[in-house]
C-alpha cells in the first residue's frame, strides 16, 4: 500500500495548504482539480509544488475520478461548487454526485482506500442554536426577507425577547439553502457509506477559514477578502445589517492541522467535526482588525442597513469534539488577516473586484435594504 493521498480541489485554498503539509510529512500527493477559471483565471497557481501529481479534470467525470483514485491510501474530498447563483441543480450534481461517485468507485473497483475525509461547511447548521428567555435551547428558522426589510436583525422568542446564541455542535443540522443541503448530504453519505462499506471516513464542518491563497475572484470568500481589498485601496467597506452579528473565523493552518489529524486518527472515523477558531468575533470588531492591519483606522465602515438575504445572524461552532482528539486552534484572527494582507500586497489588477462582486449579488437580488435606515 502506498502513502499517496488524493486531494480533490487540491489547487484551491484549503487543498493546496493541506497538500503542502502532507508533502512535508512524507506523503505523496495527487491533486484532482478542474481549475475553474472563475477561481483560477490564470490557470495552474504558481504556489503548487512541482512535486504534486496534478490531474486536471471534473470530479464528476467517472473515468477521470477512477484514474485519480488508483493506488491511493486516502482521499481528502474538498472539491465543491459554491456560489450565490440560483442554479440549484449544480450544487447537487457537483457536491453530492462527486461524493457518491468516490464511494461507488472504491467499492466497484475494490480499491484499498484506508481513509476518506470529506469537507463540509458551517452553513449546514443554518441559524444554529439559541436559548430563549425561559432557558430552552431552540433552533430558529431562517430570517425572512420581510423581517430583514424592517431592520429586525435578531432572533426573538415567543415573548418577543432577543434570544442568546450558543455554540452549535456538529450534531445539529438545519441547512437553509442549496449549498448547505448539498453539504449536509455529503456528511450523511460519508457516515452511512463509510460504515456500510467499511471505508473509514471523517467529515470536517469548516467555519469561516482565512489565510493566504483565498481566491480574490470568488464572491463567496467573505469578509476578509472584502474588507482587506477595501482598506488596501483606501476605501471604506460596507457592513451588512448592524455589524453586531458574530462569526467564527478559523486560520487556514489550524484547518490543515485538523485535516491531517483526522486523516491519521482511527478515533475520528464515522464522526462529523466542527472546525472553528474557538472565539466569537463581531463583524464590527473584525472590521477594526483589518483596518489596523492596513493602517487605515481613520476610515470608518459604511453601515447603511443593507442585508444579504440568506445570511445567518450569528454563527459559532462548538469545537469540543475535535479538541478531544488533541487538536486546538493556535492562530489568532490577527494572524489570519496579516497573512492574507501580505498575500494581497503581492497581487495586481484587483481594483475592481469588489464592485463586480457587489453588482453580481445585487443582480441576483441577494442584497436588500432595511426600511429603518
């Protein structure tokens, strides 16, 4: 048996960093990536080591995936479709079908794969868990466009009291959109197929991952990208809602640590792990962290009362199960922003990226405005 690991989506943000770590630890790394021009407009990224074996192809292509799976001892399945586009079937044809096909080929070809690690997303938990005014733990429904249009950002209980968010464990699922539904299916496939066909599997439910190599062209890549680009070019970013929503940011190198740990741990089999930073951070606080990194504390963000329909109010994961394996987040939010800022400063031709992404979301009717402003 070889120590070759296949990483689908391995040319991307999380995949390439994971590949680098595995290479340093003595593994042979094979990457399967479509090199989607929306994410990789310049083709093969220059950060990919020539020591990697690169297969360019679609993870849904049976012949391509069969070739990629030959002689590997493990699979880290990161390839995924994510976007604000309402092309609902693409989320399932890419994320769900590719996962099923991995297991199908392992079984059909009797491939001696010793471990599969599947990438999921915090979005699977939806709005997460809250405590109401009586102390009950509840799972609120997603906020309606009408509620957001009134500027009512918080979840309230039956008495009209603002509820208290709590860290959400990976046992909770409430997928609110096509992307989350597809990732939830991937989680379930990993656990069910892994146990049914004796293919050891672990699932990683990532929070908001930050660090270098995040695509500047992916509108889905979030606050770090938007705020950093804004302050880099001396512009004030726009904060949605009131900026008091909290998020769970996790550093890319902590994510890589988690990936490698579960890959190598039998105790991780048949489990879903939340991978977060262990610290809640409001968007207002995060904005100031980014502003300080770029020396633009003089600029204040715009908070016009706009919202992105489909955003969760508060999202923080309970990472205690992963910590039981001996893992813990070691890098701060400031570390992540500093690394991303240094990466950004090396790039060119990014001036219009934010505007294009914002216009795209407006065109898709994702961005709305509150009547309270």
